C-alpha cells in the first residue's frame, strides 16, 4: 500500500493499458527478471480452472523463468482449447520480445469468464509493456494496478534481510479475491526476491507462506477458478544466506504473503469490518485451521459482526461443526479481549460495552481456545475474514449484463 | 400447511402457551402415543449441542417410547450440568402425568441459548398440555405451532398407504432452520406413524428419509446445536404391511420429510427465491451430494439468484471446488430448463429472457449433469436452498439484546 516499496535487484515491471477493459484502465502487467530465475507456483484446486492456470502450472517449479505476464479484464476461463492456445500465445509473444523461450514465461488472467481473449490487443500491448519496463517503486505500483479488477486500491508489500554482504529483498503485488457477476474476479499474487534459491527451495518457501496467508483468508468461501500465487527468485542480490538467514527469508516471504492477503480482506467488497480469528490449543494445525475456516465462512458469524453483536453462540456453534471431535467443556472464547465463554459456559459480560467496541473499531478479534480433553494440544491457526453486509448482497446481486 | 392433515391412529397432540415466550405465543408442544411405540432419532452432529439432544440421543432407538415434549423460546443449550438436569426433569414431569417411565419420553428445546429453562413454567405447563391433548387435525396444528420460533407458518405433512386390511398413516410436523441473534433457532421434526415397526426398521427408515430431505437443505450452511428429527411408530393401525408395502412406507416417510424440509426453505428468513438443485451423472451419491451442497452454500450463487442473474460461471465454479475429481469438459448446466453450459463450454442463450423467468418465478431450478470421464455414473442428488437477500443480512445483523 506504500509508494516506497522497492523492487528486488534484477527485476523490472510494467503496467499499461492495452484496451481489454472498456473503462480504459490499466489491464496488462509484466514482471521480468533480467536473468533466469527459480520459479514456483501455488494454484486454485478448483476443477474448473482458467487456461492460464493450466499453462503456468505445467511450467513450475522451474530453474529458468524470465517473467510473468498478467492481464485483467478477461480471465480466459471456460474458453476451451482456443483459450489454452491464447494463454500460450501470450507467453510466446513476451518471450519473443524478451528473446527467451516460451516456457520461461508464466501467465495469469483475471476478469470476465467465457469470452475469448482479444489477442490483437495483447499482441500490440505486450511489446508496449516491455518498452515501459522499469525498476522503480512506481513501476511496481503500475504493475500492481494493472492486475486490479474490483479492487479499490493496489496491493504491494516488501521485506528486507541484511547481512554483512548486502541486502536481500522480497517484494510482492496482489489483487483481490471477491467476485462480481458476470466478471469472475480472482486472487492473484506475485512475489519477487533477489535471493538465490533452488526451484525446490522456492517451492517450499512459497507453499509455507501461502498456507499461512492466502489460504487463511475467506471473503465468501467461493473458490475462484483462477487463484494463483507465483514466486520468482533470481539471485541478483549476490548475497549468500546462512541457514539461519534462509529461515529469515522464508519468514519474509510469509510476511509479504500475509500483508498482501490481509490487504485483500481489507478491500473486500462491501465490508465494514476486518475480522481476525485466532484458534489455539489444538492437537494439529489442520484441526485449528478447520475450526478457524468454519468460523470465517459462517454467514451468521459475519452478519453478527456487521450488527456489532458479540454473539458468542454463533461462533462457538460454527466451531462445533468443523468436524473436530472436542467436547463443549474444552472451549473458551474472547471477543476483542473480553472473555465471553469459558470452559463451555457463557460468562457474564457488559454486552453494551463490547458491542460499542465492535461498532467503533473496524478490526474485530476472536480468540477461541481449546484446553484439556480430546484434540487438545499446542497448535494454532490465524485466519482473516470480513463481515457480510447488505452492500455485499447488493454488489453481488446486481444483474450487470 | 393444510388444515386437513390427520394424526395417525393412537396418537394425541397438544400445543399450548406456558409463558416461556415473552410474546405470549404457544411455546409447549406434546406428542403422545397411547401405547408404547418404536422410536428413532437423527440428531445434529455439532460438537456443541443442547442438553435435550444429549438426553434424547441416549434414549433411541427404543421399543417403548410414549411421547415427545418440545418447548420453544429457550433452547436449553450451553447451560451445562443444570441444563441436562432440566431436560431430564421435563421428561420426568411428562412421564409422571402420563403414568410411564422417564426414559419413555423424548425431549427437544429451541430458542435462546445460554439461559436456564424457566422450570416452574414448564412444571405448570406440562400437566396443562396433557389435559389439552387431542387427536384432531387442529391438535396437530397446535403442536406444530407451539414448536415455531422465527417461522411465519406452521409446517405439517401427511401420507397414507392403503391395503385390504386398512390404512397406515404417516404425519409430521417441523419448524424452521434459520437462526436469528441472540436466539439460536434450529430445525426440529417429528414424524408419527401408526405402522408397526421394530426400533431397527424405524431407525433405518428415518435415516433414509432424513438423508434425502432434511440433510439436503441449506439456508445458510450454519449447523445448529439442536437439530433433531424423531420418529414414533406405534402399530395402532393394526395393519400388516407386505414387504413391498413396507417399501411404500419408507417412501411415505421420505415424502413427509421432504415436504417438511422444503417448507422450511420456503419459509427461510428474508428469502425471495426457492432454489432446487439437481445434480446427476456421478459415480456415487456422496459425490453428487457434495457438489449440490457447495452450490447451495455459495453466497455468490445465492446472490446471483436474488438478482435474477443466470450466472452459470458461479454455479459451475462452485461445483469445481466440491472436492470431486471430474474434468470441466464433462459438465453441463440448465437453468430453468435453458441450456447455458454444455460439455465445459458456455452456450449462447437469451439472457434477458432467462433473467425474466428467474425474476417472475419464485422457484428456480438448476440441473447440473456430468457425462463421460472420471467420477461419472448414474447417481444423483436433489438439494434445496433459498437465495441470499439484503433482508437476510438485515434480519441477522440486527442487534436484538
């Protein structure tokens, strides 16, 4: 969200208008590494996926990626064999201008589904995008902006690791997850680092980061057909990291993912509240995640937050159907720091006061903990979601064709 | 919904006001079999469940049930050990007035959670309810009305099987599933039949019926802490059914369950549309159910229907994340009989016309079929849901304490 976010060494980016969006807004983004980079990707598990997902998935992990081309305004999904050919043609066009092989370029598309890509616009736009590549923070902002669909602000984040031999930088851009008819928006993320990584290490670090960020957010529980997060690591920092510093790098990647993912929730369609759900005291992280996800996806929990209602019953009962075999007596819950449910029993609290705190603060915090008995342990998970407002319904029920 | 629904032989019911609801509306229902009956029950799988669920679950299947006592206005959930004692005391009170054992009585409660039951009101109300027991259709209506919380109409249904030796009747009552803060409403169903069944046969027939009805509806995907469906079979018809007629009985029980379950969806909070989702062509019924459930629980699908938007992309992509491993090319979809997606490719159709049909009809029909390739076969599932309106958000976000 800051304008001060620098690109890692050896990367250049661009964001331009090529005419896919009727609004004339930027719709073509390019992320290029000057030298071949390790590349990894995490993709939607939806069986109905866009052509670019199929193409990019087949090209990672890689040791020799050169760039990522992204268009917004058209998702190239539900477009059949012609769509696959178009996605490949986009990468071939970029490769031909950059002077590399087609398989070194990854591709993402987001926007309306079921409509063929306007390839003539992309064929004109791609050389123009290459011409406008640059390595300033403005260039990264422009690329982040050209990925946007219904987002109201562009999303970037950055972290640094410093040691005696220099600086390693991790910077990223993302676009939001909510979906508006008949456009099917999607969540896209690009993470760039000038650290030197093997494709396997890049893959592991990206999965670790995505599992604790993009996979922990929920706007409406609907999984898009095009969700993609890509990582390029080009080694251009020239810095050698110790084993301990490599863990710092993994943590920096996770933090960039988290900042981008929570920005998506802060920009969720029609939302009034940003909700952080901390679930702790479970035997496995998977159990904690299941419980956190059910809470985040409950329309009743989300509407309660909209109404500033400290409705512990809805939260506790959502936990109860997550498929984790605990007993009621093990559960306790705090809302915005106030204990409302302790060891399976409602606690007397000042409801008016807690409701006021939920009304006055955009951020709401649930802390659900399990103690003693079956499924209890030391594992936790943090998830994020937004509330569910009448404005969300209005935005998503407006018939726009 | 009809006033002509007769009770099966040997049953009497009552619905009275005992003062739990501040509104003064009926809040105590009784269903009594004059002779011991086979009893079966299906209960919420939520780990956080009301005390009456714990008590009733421990008493079925049974060969000697005499009745069911239900109060509305207070769910006796999240009430700890005192709540369990209160649930048992309700059944003891009924048993003492009827002259049977406590374990022969089942119990359900629905309404506000975390508040102790006003036992003095129930202790006065239960004898009064027994006094007003009767076997007319009005008595069944009164019992169905006394179960209601946020329902706008009472829900009853009935079927008959006739053979040379007489008539077997199946009649039922239910209340709705939606949940309003701070009350946690729930879905309750009672099925009565004068057929003679073993407890095991009663259990099998009830599970079969519930699996294809109450388990196939979704208002908001939130599983209540108190959902319960109970079946009593007292044999008072004196009719012996052949093996073939027993299958008819199972079908009659399923039909009564379906009519009650779909009534709940027709009465869903703030809903404008009743949506039937038919999913066919899968290898197993479980796969078809998973796909149907994801479609029913997608906020994006539901808001599209609210907006009369024939948004096939949202429906198809919800199917795609159900965890069933088909390929896009196998999928086809009809909305209100119009083909909109065929073998993975969008079909040209008159969008304005289809949108008009969705706007003018309260009932909307999706037919999703799988053909050829992985996971395809002859299994299907039918689910029902409602749309998601701004009115739903308003009802569920109003802070009512």
